[in-house]
């Protein structure tokens, strides 16, 4: 590998040069089944023809103008996203971290400009969760609840207070002791933090708490959004609509695009001169996202993700029943095609061992196997993933 790449990733010794559906091919022509899809990015699988054609057609027509002008694809995409999510307005970015930057800026400016608070907010503060992940820019790494992401980059951006996920009392306590809270920012499932899922009513309780305190509820759906969990957005499982919602990963099926959606007062906070992006929402990026959404709709892939997600859960429950009984598997969780298997011991080695079996998986939080297969995965492929992963786990915990 080249010495000219900055050493920010511990990379596996493999390079893929081609992709088709749920499969990737390395430079020797070997085929691999992808149960990670670029970390929840390629929901339609690799090189989906509808997305490739949309990009090619748009590239041959018009790639970039500027947000100084109207962009028809951007308007169309914003209309569709708002219709799917019940939100009002969208700001387009090029990545998840940038979408969260926009969300954080909305929350801060809301604190400074809104007259709903009885006192003047000096240091608008956002409640965030431990073990969360919100990105690698300075404000998003400061919001992130993981010291590994933060160490070495101090001073952190102030204005974030961390509480444990699923702990409503902790939120109430922070609110009682701090007059500058303006928002609560949370992932509907913690993607990087070990796939913690919300307990029943947790997200509704946050919604109600935000309503009664005039806080903005910010949902980071960057990993969970775009049909991944069996609904368009994971917050919909809890029947809630946030004030601000961020998207990225699955939105362009591999073409970089992020979005910060907002509703009601939150949608009116950013005005000319307060935020911007040269590349955000280009005709090209929006063409990719439009094709992605249309293909998910046509293929009824939201429903498929829900059904196949249940199939994965049941499949792993039965394949791993003995290890669950022995306490070697602590939990199998997730929702839709976000599947987490928590072992009683570290298991990062399994990523390499799965690769040897021509299967791409991921391990997060040291001991949680994370699967993020394509929305187009079929049952035969699901069976193969369940068989390989279960065999690897068995070997790992019994050796
Ligand atoms: C990946 C991710 C981000 C950051 O997105 P980038 O595009 O890498 O900046 C933020 N939040 C969540 C929940 C993510 O999974």
C-alpha cells in the first residue's frame, strides 16, 4: 500500500476493484459477500444500474452550478425527503459530520435567537449520549460520546453534556441543573457505540421532554435512515417526528451527500448568510439520491428490510441458541438490517477471519459484531451470512 496515504485507518490487506449487487470483487477476481455495504452506505448494493445511470446521465448534462442559483434536482429531493419524514426544510451537505454541524448550528442559533426561553441563553448547550458517534469534525467529535475520538484534539468545542443512553432520569437531572440547554441530540440506534437500541418509550419520552422544555429534538439518522431499519427513518418505529434530523450514509448509495432536515421553528433558523456549502446539494449528488430513493420505493425495500431483519434475528437466535444459554453471547439486537451480536469477550479478530471466508462484516465497541447488509440481500445470502458468522463465533468462544 502507498506510503502517501495518511495513516488514519487500520486497513485490511485487500482492495476491491468491482462490485455488483451484494458482491465485491478483489483485484484477483475473487468474490466476497458484503454484509457491511461500506458501513450502511450502499443499501441498493454495489453499482446499482438505476443509480449509475442517473449519475451518468446527470454528469453528461450538468454536474455543478452553485447554491447561488436554483437547483431543480435539489428541490425535488427536498420535497420527497420532507414528504417521507414529515419535516419542512432541508439543508444539503456532503457528509454526515457536515449534516450534524448544520444541526448543531441550528440548535445554537435557536438558543440565541428564540424568545421561548425566559432568560437570555449565554452558552447554548446540547445534551448528547455516552457511546454516541456524530462525526470527526471538531464540533461533532465533541458531541460524540467516546473519548477515543476526542483524545489529542482538545480543546473540545464546549456546549455538550453527555448522559447515558436510555437514561431519562439523567436527562431530567441535567435539565434541572442547567439553564442553557437548547436541544437533545440522539441516535435512534447507536451505530458505532455497540448498537444500543432505545428502550420502549425512550424516544417518545425525549420527544415529550423537548416539547415541554422548548428544546429541539435532534435525531442523528445518518446510519439508521433511508430504510435501513425497516422504515424510512428509525424514529418512525417510535412514532416520533424530531425537530431536526440528519442523514447521509445511505442517501446517495455511495455518492457523497448529507442532509439536515428541520421542522417548524427549527426550519426557519438558518437564513441567508448564516450557513452554506459550495458542493452541498449539487445536481449530480441529488440525482444519485433521487434514483436511490425511487429504487427503494419501487422495490418495496423498506418492507423487505423489516422482514429480512426479522429473519436475521430469528436465524441467529436459533443458530446461536447454545451459546446464548451458556452466556457466551450476551445479546442479539438491532432493527431491520442493522444487526448486532454482543459477545462476552472482544472479537475484533473476527473481521479478518470472516474476510478469509469471503464475507465482509464489522465489529464495533470491541465485542459487538455489526452487520449492515444491503437492502437487496436475499434469503439465500442471509442464510450464508448467518452460517458463516455463527461458525466463526462458535470457534472464537470455544477456543
Ligand atoms: C457515520 C456517522 C456519522 C458521520 O458521517 P460522515 O459522513 O462519516 O461524516 C455521524 N453520525 C452517525 C450516527 C454515523 O453513523
